[in-house]
């Protein structure tokens, strides 16, 4: 995870400069790095490499698309310094875990880019938090206990996040994401195969994020993780 977040920080610094106050993507990268307890020295070194042009220039961002068990769609976002190596490794991971790497555009139409802000409502009413987010420009929301998952247009992510923080709500994460337009329900066997594939993809250092349209019940997720 430190490797992944270091790369994200370097790319963000290359694209928008090394000042997090003026670079929203870099602010998000630093937030995520702190959430996994990445030392600040490591974060600063990654930012300096990206802003200085060394690591940032070498890394290329690519999105690969493919299919998992039961035809589940997968989008894999990669940051790599070797496109050929990354493609070969991803093809190998897919084929060994019941899937196959597809052509560009084969599943992208099944997903929509969104901003996702997760708020811990704390003592507030989660529905009140969600409705305020809508008033602030969010598109939709989902409530899970005390957590409110808020969806925005990508361009509105920063504005909505900061507006919620100004209202003193606890924003636990905020990041761009790919949300499936429809999902594929899976039984336990297919769910386990899909989750193993996702785990193997995420273990590859070049992979930054994996998105899928698999619909896996919570009790199956818990059984897999436990």
C-alpha cells in the first residue's frame, strides 16, 4: 500500500505541483496515505520525486478492462513505468483466476465516473447529512448505519467534500471512483472466485484501483474475509 500511495502522490505532484493546498488530487493522496499510517517522510519524498520530474515522468497511468467469473466486469487502474510488463502480468493474473483481459472499451460503458465522499454522521441523523449533501450539489447517497456514502459528479467532489467539512461533518474518505450502472449478482462460489481475482490484482504493485460490477451479499464478503 505504501508503494501504491507513493506512486499516487508522485503522479499527483507531477500533474498539479507539490503544494497540496493548490492541488486537490495531491490532498486526497496525502489523506489516503495518512489513513494507512504511511510515514510523512515517505509521503514528502514521493511528492518531491513527482514535482521534480523523476518518478512522476516515468510513471504512466493506464486503465485495463476485463472479465471475471460469470462475466463480471472489471476495470483496473494502473500506474506503471513499463506498459508491456504490466499488461503481461495482468493477462496472467486474469487467466489464472477464471477471467480474461479484454480490449479497451469492452466494459467501460458499464461504469460511470463519480466522486465518492464517505461521512461518519456521528451523533447527527444520517438522513439529515445525506439531504444536506444533496443541497450542496451531490447527486445521490447511500446510508449504511452511521456512514453516509455520497455520490457527486467528478468535478463537484472537492466542492462537496469541503462544504461538508465546513459544516463540521467527519469526512472519512473522498476519492474519484467508477460506479457500475448495473450489477451482476453472484452466488457464493462465483463470489469467492471473483474476490480471489480482485485480491490477486490488488497485490500487483502497479495496480492502483480495481472496480467491479459484482453484487456480493455482505454475509459472503464476511465469510471470505474471515
